[in-house]
């Protein structure tokens, strides 16, 4: 399985939906709270140019927002 990282904030509905999707599909992921971690926020912006969350990195692919079909396709699982 590819490495999965999600940059999120505690109040982001789409971040919660993405994490729920990962949990329902037994996808291990690493989470960074960019509201509390300025270094990870800078890392996210430098890596993607995005200011909004979620930013999900699957292997080398970046998915901005909760695009279930794109995420599932990147992981090789059913949406």
C-alpha cells in the first residue's frame, strides 16, 4: 500500500470525511494538523501551493480536497 499523508484541520468537514473513508477502507495514514503545526503548514504550502485543506498525498500524487473517486483510484480500491 502507498504511503498516505493528510494535511488537515480539526474543524474541516472534508478532512473528517477523508479520514472516515480511510478508516472504513483500512487505509493507514499519517495526519498533520496544519492549524497547530506551522512547520507542516509551510511544508504543505511549499509542496502543493495550496492554502486549503484537506491536502492528501498518496505516494507521489497530491489530491486537493476530498475527491473520493480520485483517492480510491490512487489507492487501487473501490470508491
